[in-house]
C-alpha cells in the first residue's frame, strides 16, 4: 500500500493548488438599460439579449383591496 514517507508541507500543498482559484464573473453593461448583466445571458432587469427582447419583464402584482 502506498503511504507517503514524509508530511507534505503547507507550502508545497498550496503551490500545487495555486491554479484551483475561481475566476471572477464577467459582467458587462446592458446596451438597452445600462445595468450590469452577465455576458452571453439575457439582462435580468430588462430581458434584452443581442438587441432583442427575449424575456418578458416580470410585473409585480399589487394587493387588490
């Protein structure tokens, strides 16, 4: 059975994991409304993508009293 002869140091362990970090999300400005949106996805606030309306904007319902 393979067993390590010496303890792996914190430095060596962390150097091995140096490329495991997460990349920052790429946000761009929406051309329609100007809010920040994820690239290659429809804008969450206005529903536009590539200059076209692709998602209908949600309308809040008010309580009818």
